[in-house]
């Protein structure tokens, strides 16, 4: 048993305390996946707005962006 184990206790004993719980890595991955689904509506709206601007520019008859 090393010094670290004397201070914090046996790592097997600590592992038993957290048995059955979601790990921090799994929780972070789950939150990341949920975040992707959360922004679907906003991403769709931004894409539609870009498409509308692009079509409006095509209707003006210009194939380039006018200098301002």
C-alpha cells in the first residue's frame, strides 16, 4: 500500500461506492449527444434563412455580390 492509498483509502473500496452509477465520461458523452438534438430547430431556421437570402440574390440577376 502506497502513501496515496493510505491517505485516500483503497481504490477498490472507493470503486464499490460508485458501482451502478453513470461515469463522468458517459455523462459527458450523453450531454454532448443531447446538445446536438437540442439545436436542430435553430440550425434548420438558420439554413432556411441562408437559402432565402441566396434565392433573393439570384432574383436580382447578379452572379456576384455588389461592392458597397
